C-alpha cells in the first residue's frame, strides 16, 4: 500500500510546463537550416573564393560569387533559412558589399548558439549577451578605423579595388576601381555631401569587345540606334533635345470600334487628314528649334508611324524612339529639361541643349551618344562592355559593389583594414572583455568572440593555406599589438594589410556584425512554427 502511495505524483501548487522537447527540436531545425545556407556561400568568400554557376528554371545561366546574387537566386523553402537570404539583401541595401561575410558570420554565430543551448543556457540570456557583444564590437571597430577625406582619391580607389578583387572580373580592377570612384564623386551634391543616390549612375551594357573597353561617359548613352526609316539624320551638332511622352501618329477612337470606308474619296480624305494632323504636329515641333526627339515607348498605339518618320526626316529632326518609361526621369535630370506630355505644351524653354548627338558603332551594334550637355544635372553613365553576356552581367554586379563601397565612404568617412584583421582583433578584445563579465554573460561573449574567427579561417581555407596555422599565427601577431596584421592570400602569409592597400569601409564591417547578430537573435527567439492554411 505504501509503495502505491509513493508512486503517485505529488500535487504542486503551481502548474509547471515541462515539455521543452518540441521547442528544442524546432530551434535546432531552424539553426541547422540557416547554417546550411551559410555553408553554401562560405566557399565564395574572399579573393580566392570559388564562383557559383546558377541555372534558373528558364534556362538562364549566371556565374557569380556575389553572396546577395547567389542567395537571391536560390529557392529556399525553410522559413529560418529565408531569413538569411533577407539578411544578405539587408546588407546589400545598407552597405552594398560584404553580403557573403554577413551570412558566414551569422552561420558561425548559430553554430556557437547550438553549443551554448546544449549546455542548458536559456535563449534569452544568449540573445541579450549577443546584443551586448555586438555593441561592444562596433565600438572596437570604430576605434580601429582610420579617418578619410574625399579629396584622397588614392584611398578611395584602394577600397574599391579590394571590393573588386574577390570578383570574377578582378583582373580589371585597375580600370573599374578608378571608374567607380570618379562616377560616384561626380554625382555627389555639395548641398548634401553625405548622400549619394546610385540611381544617378546609369550602367548601360553592350555586347562586344572586352571589359577593358568599359568607359565612363560624361553625358547620355542610349543602347539603341537612331531611327533610319526615312533617311533621317544620325548626327546633330548644337542639338536642342525634346523628351516627348505623346505619340506622333494618327489618333484612334476612344472606344473599340471599326470604321467602314465604302469609297476611295472617303479613304483619300482620311489619309489627307492623317497627313495634315501629323504635319501640324511636326510644324509646331520645328517652330521651337527642336532638332532631336526622344520619344517614349507607347503601349496604346504606335508612338511613330512610317509617315511621321518620313516628315521628321524631311524636317531634319533626329529621332530616337522607344525610350523606356523608367529612364525618363534620369534623361530629364541629365539634360536639365522637362518631359513634354502634350503637343500644346511644346515650348523652347522645355528643351535640353547639347553640343553633339551622334550615332556611334560599337562592335556589331550601334548606340547613340549625347555629349557636351549644357547645365548638365549631376548624373553620369557607364558603358560596360564584355565578350559574352555572362561576363557583362558579372561586371555590372561587381561595378555595383564597387560603387556601393565608395558610397559607404562618402556617407561614413572611415577606412578599416581587410584580410580578416578586424575580425581577429575583435575576437581578441571581446575574449579579454568576456573575462571581466560575470556569470553566463561572459561565457556567451566568449562564444561570440570565437565565432568571429570564422572569417580569417575561411579566407585561409579558400586560398588553399593551412587555416589552423594561419589563424594561430594571426592571433599571436595581434596579441603582440599588430592590430592591422591580416592574411595576404596572394603571398600566402601574414602581413600588415593596411600597407598592402587591402582596405574596406568601416560601414561594411559594422553593418555586417550588427545585422548578423540581429538575425541570429531573431532565430534564437523562435520556439515554434505555426502553419496557417
């Protein structure tokens, strides 16, 4: 009888919830899914990183080692893994570079979190400690940074080159880096010196030639030829340019209907009316002195007809048709003119002025160049060339990263060493700081510090070096006070990386650490997935 009584559970006054198994399983599944995404891009980190070939469902092939592009094209189904894809997008928006780094750091932090959770530390404690550690890390990085002036063009080019060195087109970094710096500096508005809008830099891609033929054009480039239909001019000096958003073609009826013409006299009248209508429009255009027309693409009816092109050619007006609607804002800002939506509003003061508009042959294709624009807006155009579409697309992505790096330096004017130097220094300083902290917090901060070693470890691994020997030597050099010692993957040894000109903007490193920590904290806090059908 006594044995039976002992077997009965004791009634507790408070109700306790013991089933933590499901929560742990969900958390572990989330962390493993996110880590597998991080491992997928880890091999493409650094100048010796591998490239990925992505084949889409439509048969399109992309070759790249840009973390944001790889993750964007990956079909990720697990919700926690999707958060890592969003993480690289956030880094792309905030800094433009370091999209692979941020995912690799997040993966390493998640690995450390798994070991902390297995030791029975509560997720909330880990989360709060990570937040503290990331705030401290940003302070350490800021203390390491070197201030920079925008007039120091050399340093800007060095940081753009560092960004390009890890890309497929790294051999062209001597051409693309100065080009990126010059294009960003030319669009900086003195009224708002900390802001750069990359939409003011238009990248036009043209097949043919090599990446060496890429050039910066002070003016406008249209990747289409001028209209030759009726022998119109293809070169115009002292151009007066109008951007029109209406159609130079016979009007249609407002409602969908058909008109039946029964005899020839009526048909002649219709044709005569059409001719007079178009001629009337062209006379108004010619009266303002306009000699170059940029015509917006129309979806309602033909923007121009053969008849209107014939009359425009007779009036010696150069025509560039099918201008995309999205480009109108850029064109009007560059030409310092206004778009004209109706023939009645066509006035001389709405025109843009340029010294020369001409059609130029590039390889097999033709483009239209507008140069010598008067009162030109703060915009610039880059013409990217390449031997095949894969190279051109990758050159464009790499150039975008380099532009973002220069933009970072304009908004936050500090440089920091690359080559794994800041991460090892952070790891060392946070490790020392963790010894001062009490209880679980110090334990979690030490794990954070260890996780940051993944960057120099991966850089060495991808360069075919011995990662353990390299990272140990790197720690040793930093312990001796060489805060700028980093991995020189070209020489395969540890050197002062600042003297080797391997530099990156402070914003890239700080945003990578804060964003990665934020993402990891969010994944840690999830203890259940609820599917709603």
